[in-house]
């Protein structure tokens, strides 16, 4: 069985992919691996920067 995160743009931090992998591991192991709110906040910040026209910061 393999786990992967979908990397839409490898130059951009992939916090949503990391969160997805952690959630999958939680389901497979029946263990809570921690609070994911920090990943949500970081993902929202990246989305906000991308929507604000700051794509150059990530070398797209």
C-alpha cells in the first residue's frame, strides 16, 4: 500500500498534501497524530499569497 500527496506545483509548500497524508495515517492506525490546525493556517496563508498575485515568491 502506498501513500502519496498530490503535488500540484512542487515549488509551493504543500501543506494540504501533508495534512491529507496525516489524516490517512490516522485512519489506518486508529491513532490521533496531533492537531492539524497549524497546517490549515499555513495552507490558508499560501493560498492567500497565491490569490494576492504573489506567485513570484514561489518561482512558478
